[in-house]
């Protein structure tokens, strides 16, 4: 006995006619009659009074009809519950570079959780190149980074470009240049770069920025992470070029001065698998744009 046999039987009972039941089920009448006859043979009972007009069930048929309704109802409830459980278990694994935690990423994730409470999020810190590999291996579903890396299996969406600033001890002469400082004025400074990595990353972007303007800083030192670079700058050991959002990291005696060059920006990318059209990723991207609207940040909207 299959669920479709129960559905056929219930339809005949409720329509009181094989003809109308067949029309309701979008099947021909002869196959419907055979299925009900097969059901009667399997049960070993007669379900309908022969020759009755309109069609009536026997006492056994009426009892079986009530039980069939319960079984079909329980089946639908089980299907609905399974779907709800599946929704509750949906998890979006998100890779990110550490500096983005000091920008708008926390607000974006919080908004996603508010608007889509059925989506669980797991945040994993990793470099841009690590994100590419993790996307390919299915470890993460989406990544946020600052590095422009190309891969045929990965789609990259430019979210916005963030202005760069110089973090410097408040006693340093650069700290008094609140209108802005040029890269040329920094070539003789000790510049802390981060993160220390063998592959392309934010530190290579800063080096490329100097190169773009034909400059070669004389004292470069790579450190593990942004907090260490800022801490050393706050100690007066040198300067650090950071995204504008890093200003939320408060160190005593640390000042932030904007860079004047037009190219002094850091891009923020969202990356995903090329053919991934997940509704969850679209929801995440929509939250990005909602936060940008609230902050009056200019961007070119991308529709996935």
C-alpha cells in the first residue's frame, strides 16, 4: 500500500464519484478504479457499496476513510516539520580578514541574524588566498577580503572602496597634519605592514600603492596583525597605514591622519563560488547594502 492509494481512495469518497475524483486528481477513470480495486484486494474488504448513487462507503470503508485522513494529515505535518527543521539547521560559513571586524561586517552579520533568524552563521578568520581555497573545498560559503585575487571558479563582487589613513603617535609631526598627508612625506618613516604572509594581501597592497606613485619607503617591517601594527605605532615606533574603519580601535596617544592620494583606498570584496545562487548569500548581500544605505556609503549595487 502506498500513500497515493490512500489519496485516490479519499478523493473518491469525498467526491462520491469515480469520474469527479479522476478529474480532481488529473488521471483517467479506469486506472483510478483499478487502484481502488487493488486496495480492496490488499485489505481484503469491500470499501464501497456497489451500485449506490451517489457512491457510498461501507461501514468498513467509512472507518478506513477516517484512518486514511489521519495518515495523510500526519504525513503532511511530518513533511512541514522536516522542512522547518532543515531551515533551522541552515548554516552560512563566512570567511573574513581580521581588519573587517573593525568596520561594518559585525553590523551586517547582526542584521542578517535579525532578518533571517533561521540562518546560522559561522565566522572564520582567514586570509584572502585561504578563502579562495576554502570556497573551492566547501569549507566556507562566502568570503570577505581586501585582496583582488582571480580564479575561474570564484566570483568576486566589489562592495566598496575604503579610504586609507596613517596611524601615528600624537607627538609625531604627521599627527598635526589633520588636513591630510601625502605618501611622499612618509618615505623616510618606519612603516609597519600587516599581515605577515607569503601570498598577496593587504601588506602587498600598501607596497603597491607606494610603487604606483614612484616611491620607495626606506624602512618597512611586516608584523603579524593589525592590532600589533597599531600598538607599535602608538608606542612611537613608527607609522601604520590602515583602512579608515580602524579608527574605532582606540589606543592612547594614537592619531589618524587621512592619506591625500586618490588611489589611497582599500577595496572590500565579497567572494563566492562562481555558480552559487544561494538565497542565503543574496540575503547577506542585501544586508550589506542596507547597512551601506544607513551609513550613506556610495556603492554600485550588484544583483546575484
